[in-house]
C-alpha cells in the first residue's frame, strides 16, 4: 500500500477488508468511532472521516443513537470495487514485473 495515502483512506481500506473477510458481516455493527480510534491509535475525526466514506457509498447505515451497521450486499460491492481497483492499478505493474523476472502464472501457482 502507498505510505503517502491519507490515514483515513488507510483506515477505510482496513475496514473494507474486515467487511470483505466477514469480520463485520452484513447487519453487524461497526465499532464506535471512539473505540476504533483507540484501537488504531488514530484521531476520532480521522475515523469519522473513514466511516463517512462508507456512508456516502451506501455501504453502512446509521441508526441515530445506536450505531453504524453494515448493509446487505456491502461485502460483494466492496469485493467488486477492490477487484476492479487491483486490475486497474496494481496488476499491470505485477504483470510487468513477472515478465521482467521470467515468471509464469504456473510457477506462481506452485510457489504458493
């Protein structure tokens, strides 16, 4: 990951991965802003900004005074978006590096 990315985007990526991995399944409540900020050693405003991105994207639903919940279909939508971003941003460099090193997909499959 790019170390120059803003902290709120790094947090957003961590939360997205947790949703995709089922740590926060559909219908689950996300940790409060304060709890996640304390856990991550981040400023609560930074966590709130990351959470706002999920709200803006319709991936979480806020129940006033209760908390923020992962909506139905969020993991699939995130997985699809992450896949597209990987293919667009990361895969071309990986493919290019594989070619420079003379690595084939079959060799990678055996190596894992």
